């Protein structure tokens, strides 16, 4: 199940700039085939960039579960972790 959603968090699995791999990003907007993402990202690979908003294909992103995701989608893996920790 793809849980990428506007306002959600995701882990960046692949990036043009290797310094950004593993960064946690916020999903800003979906542009047809690409997600607009923002976060504490390194833009040093291009001296012309003045923003830290980038575009990334969905396969480069791994959604990170949160309480709202559990509530909205009844995400079983998050519920199982919660039950085990109690």
C-alpha cells in the first residue's frame, strides 16, 4: 500500500545528490508523476538553486508511519508494534 500523502513524512532512499540519501523529507505536493519534497537537504551540487524544494519520483521515497496514518488507514504494522511495546 502506498501511503505517500501531502504533509506526510518520507525517507529519501535515492537522490541526485548522494548527501541527501537517508534524509527525512516532508511531502509538499504531487505533480502528476513526481513529489515535491522539502527538508534539511543539501543543495550544494548546484550553485543556482535557491530553494530546498526538490522533485522526486515515488519509488525514491519510503513513507514513514505516524499516528494519523494509523488512524486513517488502520496500518497493521504500526498497530502491531504499539501492541508489542505495551
